[in-house]
C-alpha cells in the first residue's frame, strides 16, 4: 500500500556535524520559552528553518535556506539513500534500556481517505496552515514524521541492524537518549524495503501537522502542474518508519496547561466543575508517585494553592454528545476537553487551543502554575497502544495532542527537499 523511495539528503557540513548536540532537538521543545531562547542563539540551529521565530513573513525562512545552501552550511548528497535511525533510551517506569529502530525514507503523501497512511489524532488548523506556508517557501523538510507499521516477521530488521552498526552520526540529547543514524545505499536492499512496505499501512505516531501540510502542499502543486506524473519530489513526505513488533513505543501522557483565560475565577470554576466531577484534595506533589492517574476519567487538577484528584460522575457521562462514537467519547482526553474546557469554561472546538500549552512531565505542571505562567493544569494518564489501535481501526481520530511518543525524533540529522 505505502509507496516509499530513497532520497538525496542534505546534511550539515562536516565542521558542523561535530557539534550536532548543539544544533539538534525535538521539534516539540519550542513550547518552552527558556529553551527557545537557548536554541535560537545558535545561528545554525535547525530551528531557524524548521520553526523560525521571524515568520510570517515566510520569505525570511526561504532566504535563510538559500543562504545556508550558498554558504555550504548544509550540503547535498550525490547518491539516493534510505537512512537507518535508532534511538536508545531509558523508560522511567521500569528503568530499563529500550530501543526504537527504523528507517527514514520519502513516503507518498496520500490523503487519509486512501487508507494507506492513517492518523490517530486531530490537528489544529492554524498549525497546519503555518507548516504549509513554511513548506511552500523553504521547499525543505527538516525533520521526519514518525510513523509505525506492523511486520510480525521483522523482515527488514536484519538490514537495519547491519547498517546501524556503522553510524555516520551519534548524538546524545539532553535527556541522555542516544540517537544514531546510518546510510543505506545498496540498491538491492532498498528494493527489498520498498517491496516489503508495499503491503503495509502506516499509522502516524508523531508529526500529524507536518504530514497534513505535505498533503496540502502536494495537492496545491498538482493543481498548478496538470502534467505532473506523481513522481515529483513534492508528492512525498519525509518519514521515519518503525515496526511495532520490534521497537518499543514509549508513550507518555500529554498534560494540559491552561493560561490566559480572561476574568478567571478559581472559586467559580470549582463551583461549576462540581456539576460534573467529584474530587478529593491531594496533600502534596509527592502523593502523585510516578503514575498519578491510572483510573479512567480521573485527573489531577493543579491550582496555585491546592491539588485535587477529580473523577467524572457516572451520571455526567450520560450528558455527553451521543453523536460521537463510543470509542472516542470514552477517551480521557475527550472527557477532559468536553466537561472541563467546554462545559465548565465555555470554550469549544479549536478555540480551546488558544488557551492551552502541553507538557509530558507532571512536575512541570506544578512549576508553571506556581510561577503564574499557567492558571491551572490538568494531569492525565498516558494512552495505551491498544486504545490507539482501536481508534485507528475504527476510522476515527483522537483529540489533538493526545499522545507523546518518547523520545521524540531528533530534528537536524537529515534534511530533504520538498
């Protein structure tokens, strides 16, 4: 089903590859202002083209890419290749070392209706539009979307393991996770990878907004070029593909930080919340432990002076919109967005994301609320792979920012033209 191909990659020049730790990061780190400031001080950090702070206007990003090419900050490869990428990380829940192994290639950017590449989360329209404009101007893909597929026979693993034994780059990120990348140029091996993937569906793990921007960009280019064959580079999206049968998933929760609500009254908020939730107060942050919310429809509500463990009342669930499919309605994040943000605060739909930020670390919820950067936080449990599979297989999508696959793909290791 999936159509993939090797590509002519761009890399940092050999002087800069010695400093990859300073030039790379997961794209999601842009959420935190203090980290943004550090990254953007480095003139050649890949954020300057992947998530530039001087856009719009988007021609600023285009000129930067052009200058980087002219100044040989990034250099093109001369042989099409597929890149093997491995992450080695420790999972806090069991304190064991895990690995996630896969390959980076171009994948045809098919519309979801084709049932070849499938999402599991909704997206935020403003973010997709921004990424589309950025792609149009820079014509450069700076970080692969993470997708996963299932191959119980693990046919490709022998090729990937052999290649990654000779990495061209190794980077340890700020969390101590090791990222390794190698280049696969052998035509026979590449042909085998293409053949195996022809019978696979791909599920997007992380990077829905980037993928949807590529689909839009492709549709725009096809409309402008009626003679296009479908093989032009703009038809493809950069993806890192991992096998669920051989790679650890490492799914973390995505907690909500609520900020900038006008005329927010804590007492009024709690009073309205009591229509839908019961609660008990937590004494200290230490009461949380590693997994603070393991029960369905149970959350931790972090306020400046108090923390409450809140649980949806059974009778409240019957008030939920019956038009939603049960597989979506029963998700924790669906409950959170509907009963806390919409019913209690009166904020519906995409408007909710104007008042939200996200974090994977519950202690960060406490520090952001204590500092006043967030008015309150909602700590939720992590979603499981069976829950994700159930949603995808039924043809639905979860609320935006439901999952966090740890560790994130490290951007800046390899670039592709678009």
